[in-house]
C-alpha cells in the first residue's frame, strides 16, 4: 500500500505539470524559446541517463541471459515509434501545426503518452523506491518542455487559456490510470523483465527522436555550447543519483 501511495503521488505531481503553461502566458516568444531549449537539453540528458544508468542495468540484473531485456528495449523503441507515427503523438512547433483539427489529435496523443508515463513510473516503484524517484524525475524533466509546447499549440489552435489549461490537465491525468493498471497487473508478468526495459526503450526514443533534434535547429556556436553543457548536466545528474543510491 505504501508503494501504491508513492506511485499515485508521483503521477499526480507529473500530471500537475500540465498547468505550467500559465507561468508563460505573459512571457515574450524569444525568452520562452530560450527557456524551452535549455529544458529540452536537460531533459535529453536525464532521459538517456535514466535509461542507460538505471533502467537497463536494473533489467539486466534480474536475467542471466541479457538477450530478452535488450529485446524489450528494442521493442520499446518500436512501440513508441508506432505510437508516435500512427496515433499522432509528436512534439510540434506552434507555427507549423495545423490549427483546430490538430488540437484534438494532440490531446488524444498526449493522453496516451501520459498513460504510458504512468505505467513506467509504477513499474519502477515496484522494483525500488529509489528507482521510482529517479524515473519520476526524468519524466518530470521531459514533461516540462512538452507541456509548455502543448499549451502553446492549444492556444494557437483557438482554445481560450482557461480551456487550454483544463484540457491539457485532463489529458495529463491519464497517467493515473496507467499507473494503476501497471501496479495491479504487476503480478501477472515480471515487471523487471518487461516493463522496465520497455520503458528504457521509450526514454531512448523520446530523447533521440523528439528532443535532441530540437537542439539541432539552433546552430549558433554559443547556443550549441550552452546546450551541450546543459545536456551533460542532465546526464551527470542521473549518474549522481545512481552513485548515491547504490552507496
């Protein structure tokens, strides 16, 4: 019951990030772009660090044969690709998005995304509290820039600020359903050998295809250096948690 409470608390915190858009309502576009870019760089490093330093080692530690955990990592990559390709889950720049139609497709896709995040968080809390916390942190860090972007898309698509915040939050709380499903079905299949490497594949996919390409859109040498430093900080942050928890 204690693990369930921690899991629900974690996904509620993640879901509340949907309201972060209100902070940037009066922020000018140039400054918002700079903040978002730094968050994307940090999130990229933290997601890759979480996948390679926390999730994959944890999955390998419970299997004598590494083939199946690594197969599930690949399956996670393929699964997230399919979700993004055919269910319209994608990060989007406001100026290049269709308007009204995309608003609702984006909300549906984001709801699926958050549902998967909830499953990932629950799966890792079932393994250990420490791993659950680091995974929650990684999810939070990649949710912040995404939710900022989603808020902008909804506003651009014609929704009022109030409706944009409300609908964004509704799509976010699907994480709770995902967490509950993963928690109560955990006994039906080994969490360590399936959901954890699947989550690792998802994290690698998100960082590699959705976040890192965003950083390449700014080629200014000064910006590139800052992005690289922030990216490394994200990696080192997860490495620190790995060392601290193991000691």
